[in-house]
C-alpha cells in the first residue's frame, strides 16, 4: 500500500484527538456563570480555579502535536507500507485518540478538590500509563520501519542513524519515571510529561536522506 494513504488516515486521527481536547474546556463557561450567580462576583474571578484544565490541555496538545510531527518524519522515510506497519500504526493511533480521556481526569482531579490527593494520583498515573503505551507503540513502529527500510523505502534514499534511534526510543524511560513520580507528586509527574514533549520536539527522528547524500554514500549507521 502507498504510505500516503496510511499517513492521510493517521493525520485524520491526530486531528480528531487534538480537537477533542478542547471539549474539556467548554464546561468551564457554565461553571464560571454559576460562580457569578452564587458569589455575585464576575465569572472571570473563578477562571483561575480551573488551572488544571488549562495545564492538562496545553500539555496534551503539545504531546499530540509533537507526536504528529515525528509521525510525519517516520512515514517520510518510506514509499509503501505492509500489513505489520499498518497494524503497528493502528495500535499507536488507538492510544493517541484515547489521550483526551486521561486529560479530562487530570483536569477534574489534579487539585485534589474532587476526591482528594488519591484521585489526583490516579488521574496522573492513568495519564502516564497511557503515555507509556503510546511511546512503546511509537518506538515499536519506528524500530520495525527502520529495520525494513530496504523493503519499504523503494527507490527513496534512506538514512540510518542508530544513535538517533537509540536516543528517540530511550526517551520512553522518561514516561515510566514520570508515572512512578506521579505516585508521590501528581503535579511533578505531569511536569515531567510536559518536559518529555519538549525533549521529543528536539530529539526527533532522522530526516530522509536526499539524493545527493545517497549518491555520495552517506550513511550514519
């Protein structure tokens, strides 16, 4: 199958996941209206109380957006995809499209006002477990593609970089660390997830080799 079909389908899933995130913010308008009714103060005075929702939205938006960037780089390496790539990609997308769910949990429970510290811990740990699953799926998909580039790239020049792959996959350990830290401090765990998004912004997958580099025999691996 042409890789462009798989990438187009994936783009649609990313677009849905990143759009659904904003739905968690929409109820805040009603809540601030109720705040005005109960307290007699302007609704914007109560907006600050919903900072966990804003934080969760920003972090998840960045995570999905940066994953989309790296997903694009991953599929830019190939011209065709086989059944294993399609299956691995489907598992990856299943995790990404589920990310708004733990984002909503974090938004509702991070401050501990709805169920106490225990609920905040459960919310962020759930977020972390999903991130671990997504990162393992992402890493597994890339490792399969990079080990079958000769078959999948066709006539496209390829560039193998073992160190770039190692650094990219090794970042997955950060999600495990963030999830474990969330057991003690949910806010600290969420901050680690945000920092990992920044890490993956700069530690991206290798770019496809250009024709000139291929002709000169450039190979990082």
